[in-house]
């Protein structure tokens, strides 16, 4: 018979703020997130309301835009927060069903030193070919 004793962890919150740590959330210090699998019926105002609860939004772009005449099967949203902490918290909304789709929220470090407008322009140029 084994005399194994289980001792509960007494470690406090780690660097991520959660029990035991486990990394800093993978944010990498960027204020920008990319939200994919956005419902075609979701508007930029709805996205602004959803993410506005997490912190001040400096910029938000929904692609294709609300007034796009083209039929859309899914949308992509870029959100630039005033601070990086809000972007880290926003990643926890991954798999949250919004309208009729489960959102996928990831940090978007490529536009860390630029604007969302430049990132959207890059996407448009990529899809033209």
C-alpha cells in the first residue's frame, strides 16, 4: 500500500493573472486583434459594442465593410485597443457565439507599428490576384 500524500498547490496567481500562471496569454504586447468567422449579418457598430466593454477602442475595421454590395459568407474584423491588456482579454472571447458564429480572436502583431487601414489594404491587394 502506498503512502502518497497529495498537497494542494499554494502558488498564487502567475504572470497571466490566473491560478498558477501558464504564460502571459500570448498577447506579445500588441494592441491589435484579428477577429475571424464573423457573421455576415454583424455590423461594425455591433462589433464596437461587443469589444468596447473590454477597453477603449482606437480603431475598428470590418472587412468587407457594412455597405459592401458583394455577397459575403464570413467577415474579418480588426480592433485596435488603446492598451495591450484589453487585446489580451479580448482573446478570451474566442469560441464565443456572436450572432450565429463562434468568433476566433487572435493577436495581430503584423500591424503593431502600423495602422489597421494598412493591414486591410494588404488584404485587398492579396485578394485581387
